[in-house]
C-alpha cells in the first residue's frame, strides 16, 4: 500500500472554498474513479492556517497513474474546477509525495 500526501496552500482567505469544493464536488468525482482518500487535515497550530493536508491510498504507482489521470481529465471535474475558480484561483501551491510505511509503522 502506498499513500500520497498532498499539501495545498490556499490563496489567503480561500481555504473555506477549497474545503467546500472537496466536500461537495471532488470526493464524489473521486468515488466515480475509484480513488480512496485516507484522511484530510487542516492546521490548528503551525506555520499557516491556510494549508490543507490530505492522503490518498494506492495499491501501486500504476493504479495511481491510471486513476489520477482519468480524474484530472474528467469533464465534470474540469467544469466544476473552472466554476469554483471563476473569481480567481483557490490554491496557490501544491506539493505531493508518494510515501510507503516503514516496517515499524503503526499505519500500514
């Protein structure tokens, strides 16, 4: 099992819009493509309160490539993204990491 850690730095003041898009739009489209989320987090104490962290679970890099590319090209997603960004970008920066558990990790 691989997990992808994605870190989204929202445009100042736009984190609520980003959270709403995930909750009401993105997760439904992910479900259609078989993308499984492993959790979402926001910062309580830390560098920025405009950051969203989330993880996606993958069985392999090949699965990730197939499903993520299908999602990224989905006309429903492209239209929803354009609509939610009609007043400007929501996300200023994205970082992503593919991680694998260590032998001693409590989460496998």
